[in-house]
């Protein structure tokens, strides 16, 4: 083989390796193919589940199903990493990887999904939250719609409009109260009217383990997410540490 051809071949191989390495480094959530099961996507259901060719239903972990906007993936081969036992809705909870790329991460970066941490689900929340924030700032996909705007946690009326629904709020924490049953994170002085985050006391050690202590939270600017209930003002119960982010006090 001529030296020129060998050199070109070597350069091409290096380029492919560098590209694959860059992709792996750029996606901390990427997994090797052998870590999961190869499956074929057949379509999607009306409630946000992905349907596999073998009849199983997949609920993507870490996603708010109501916001999920799935493209047509019928016939796509993917790697499934998730639970082996269906949940009470008959769906397997987990992640799908297309050519090594986390589907949720891709959808989030394109503004086609909103992140929702849930009990028992594993996801790369730090990376996903960053992707979501970038998409929101660029007003991509659902973030161009007023209904998905981050609500001002200091304004009870803004949060109350989302009663019984999932919402993302942002604001400065005024006070953190720790009781035997609940940890209360208040954004206003009147707890019967203002927005409050409620964390079950038994879950509080998990929050403290991530640095979300009462001292660290009080006075800081946070972005939080969960379902709003109207109980002495808008209340959002939170069980997962990933649902609270300490962020810079800028436009939410």
C-alpha cells in the first residue's frame, strides 16, 4: 500500500477515535452497549410511554411525562437500561440510549422534555438540569410557550395558577424551619399565604448529604420543582434532593 494511503487511513482512524472520545467525554451519562439490552422501538403511547416491538412499555426516568414530546422513533434500535419489574402502570422505568446517547438528555437539550426527579429513579440530574436550563434560556421547544415559564416563588399568585400540576419555581429562600415531621422552606413571611416547599423530615438527611442544609439554603436563590397543592398557600412537596437547585439570582 502506498505511504500516502497508509497515512490517510491512519488519519481517518485517529479522527474517528477522537470523535468517539469527544462524544463520550461530552456525555457523562453515556453507557457502553453491553450495559443494557438491545431493543427495537415500535412507537409511542398517548400518555408519554415508549412502546417496544416486543410489547413492553418504557417510562423514561427523570422526565415529566406531561411535557414529553417524543419524535417518531419507530424502527429505531436502542439500548435499554432500567428496571426488570414493571411499575403499577405496567411500564418499565429506565433509560434508552441511541448510539450511546441518552435519549432523555437529547430531548431535554432540544427543549422537548422537562426534568422531574422521582422516587426510585436514577438519572444524571446534574447534566440533565444543565441541558434543560440551556434550552430554556434559548427558548427552544416547550420553553417558548408561556405555560412552561418558571414561576416566581415570591409571588403566590404566580404559583397558585399551577395548582394540582407540576411546576418549576424560582426565588430566594427567606426561612427554613425544621420540625419533627417536616422541613419547611419558605419564600415569604406569611406561611398561610406564601409559597412553601415541604420536605418529609425522614428524607431530610438525604438533602443534607448533598449540601442542601438549612444553613446553606436560607438566604440562597433556588430553583425547585414539584406538584402544587393549595394548603395554607401554594405548597410543593419535595422528596428528591435533585428537585432543588441552588442557582445564581438571575432570570429564572
